[in-house]
């Protein structure tokens, strides 16, 4: 979540300038397959950036509430010190002590309220983060299904022997290994 939208899309934009060369010298099959893949990648990035904005908003809300909780906790500490000073000095000003205690109790209730709200937001964020991670991986694997067509069209253009079934099998096996290794991670993913 620490990357900006422009940092995320930067590599895609840089890649497009390199692909312009292909558009100049490539045959129609290569141009079409690469264009299809780049369109899918661009669409996926845009959709995921939009979904990511909600997660960033939620994280920001958690940070804001955490800051408010911390300020209230600091106030409680200050009030406790003030009450200790009154007790140490043996001041007989019970009204002052009671007033400070009310402020302390008020801030304690706020801390509890903030903690409860933060916990609820973190639980909701965890669910949304898991869904986002799964969506991202799903889209990665979906787009990677276009790779054999791109590879084969370019290999064909370069007069390199092409076996689309072999290339598709290699890519699918690789994707399956990644899916399997990430399966456990996604099940235990926490914010």
C-alpha cells in the first residue's frame, strides 16, 4: 500500500515506449497479441488501483483513529500525574481531584471506544486485503494466459520453431506452482 498510483503504473508506461518499436517492425499477429495483452494489463492495473484506494482510505482511517486514541491515552497519563500530585501534596481540594478524575474517565471511555472501532476496522480491512490479494492473483493468472499467444507470435515472426502447447504447458505449470505456494499464505494473511 506504500506505493503511489503513478509508481504502480510507471513500469507499464515505460514498457509501452519499448513496445512502440514492436509496432513499427512487428507483423500484424505480433502487434495484435501484444496489444491485447497490454490492454488487459492496463485494464487490470486500473481496476486494481481503484479497489486499492478503498484499502488506503481504510488504512488512513485506522491511522487517524490510532492517533486520536494515543492523544487520549496521553491525556489520561497527564490527568493521573495531576491526581498523584494532589494526593502527594495532601491537598484537600476534593472538587479539583474529582474534576480531573471525570476528565480521566471521559478520556478512558474515548480510548475504549477508539480501540473498539480500530479493532472492527482492522478486522474488516483484513477481509478486504485478502480479497484484494486474491483478486490481484486471479487477474495475474488470467492475464498470464495470454502469454503463450504473445510468445508464439513473436517466435513465429523470428522464424523460431514454435510449439504453443509446450509453451502453454510450461506457463501453466509455473503458474500452478505459484498458486500452490501462495495458497497457504493467503489463508493466513493478516493486516
